[in-house]
């Protein structure tokens, strides 16, 4: 036994030595098993006995290190992510063209500030149904491609560590505060962009007064989209990239998520929301927290917009009252969390051989990611609404 312990003391195994904060044993075991699969090119692993040295004629002793293994795997994962996001992009282009062909490309599931008092204008059920189905297929396809290639187990991709009611309440309160700030910021941004005759996104919803359109709009925007978004970005993408460090995983998942809106006025708000949701997901260890944060904040925002569309004066009064209530609750929660010795908004920096700066550079060195960035910029310009 002592000989075995002595031998293990010289062995470096980055996958088995890696820990995942705030996760249960089932998650850790599944993640380690996934990472140590020698046939999987999308997992970062490095095992070496430090007493062993490789020699090559003419080059001498070759230094093997975990840095090269991590760098190589990171590049492969970023390449795959770029491919998945391009699949996502192709679906968005197809949806845009189909809606434009049907004559509803500009109105379908988006309301601009210039249209915020016309939410009840008629929109047939057919384009709404087509848009909903294609959007669901888009997310399912992206998730399926990512999982098929990475083989990440569902235990890892969809962590279910119990967060508890109090923690979920705290996270939702903070998220609602972000929603309030975002709503006010977007209103200010709209005034700035309007100077350049550029319209801004007010909210994502199907404008229409028919029961079928309203029901589908609520189901898609307040339930289906929040759930699928969190499963893809805070689930499969962020959890898979945790092998390169939690901070980096949050940044990558947030960046790709916010760029899928293809709108200058919404990218900043989406990025802030994504980062906050990512942080709370890591801190609680549960994807349920992310889903609750997204669903409730989107639903409150949607409800305030809907009430305001029927009565601007009553909607404004209700909006102010809700904003004050949210701000008071969020400040109380923030104060309590800061007093907890075991709580921090700063997630732990997991051990990583590649520096954070170098990993960010890798993002912009990946051909598929860069190509996707270019396509996003083109789509953003094409979809820009001029006043």
C-alpha cells in the first residue's frame, strides 16, 4: 500500500484531481468519467508520472505538460461550438426568409419601440405557429449536435443539485433587479439610437389580439424559450467548458448566448443577464436555478408590457410600483448574501494550465467562431430596422 501511495505521489492526473464547486458526488463522478474517456477528443485530460521522461533523437528530452493538452482540447471545443452556432444561425436565416416570404418577417415575435403602443394589431395564427415550431426545432437540433459530438452525460449537462427555495428566491430577486435596470437602460438606449434613425427592440412577443396568438406567444416567450436557452447555454455549453475553468465557461456561454439576438439594443442586456444567470448556476450547482431566473424575469417583463399595452397610464403606475418592490427586495437579498461568510458572487478560479487571457485569445483564433461572429454582424445589419 505504501509503494502504491508513493507511486501516486508522482502522478499528475488533471481530470481526477479537478474539483467542481457546489456539485454533488454524482456530478463529479460523471464529469471525471467523461473527461477520462481516451476516445473523446472534446475533453481535457493529462496523466503523467513526473519521474518518466521522453527522449527524441536530435531533440533531447521532450517536456510533456498539461498546457499543451488543455490548449489542444480547448481549440477543438471552440471549433465544435462554432459549428453548432453556425447550425443555429442557418436556422435563424431560414426562419427569417420564411417569415419574410409569408409577409411577417419584420413583425413576427419582435416588437420595436416604435410599435410599443400597437401590440394588439392583428397577426394571423399561421406564421406564429410556423415560427414557434421552427424555433423549437432549432434549439433541439443545436443541443442534439453538441451532445452527439461531445458525448457529455445528462448528469453533467443538466445538473440537479438541490438549491433550496431560499437560494432560488434570492437568485430570482437579483435577476428581477437586472431586468429593471435592463428595461430602463434599453429605454435610454432607444433614445440614443433613434438619433441615428435606428429602431430598438422593445420586447420579444407576437403582437396580436387573438386568443391563439396570445397563448402561443406566452408559451413560447415565457416558458419554452427560457427553458431551451438555459438547457443549451447554461447546460450543455457552460457545463462542458467548465473543464477549462468556471470563469471562462461563464464568459463563453454568455457571449454566444447574447449574440444570438442579432440586435444592437439587446446584446448588452442579454450579456448582463447571461453572466448573472451563469454565476448563480455555478454557485448553486443547479440548472433549475437558471431556469427559474429566466422564466420568472421574462414573465414579469412580459406581463408589465402586456398591461401597459391596454392602458399606458395604468401600466406606467403598475410598472413603477413593481420596480420599487423589486428594487427593495433585491437590495435586501444583496445585503443578506454579502453578510453570509460562505457566499460570494465571485466564483472560484479552477486550476487551469492556460491563462485566462490566452483562452480568450483562443476564442478569436478559432476559424469557426470567427466565421460565426462575421455572420452574426451581417445578420445584425440586415435585420436592423430603420425609422
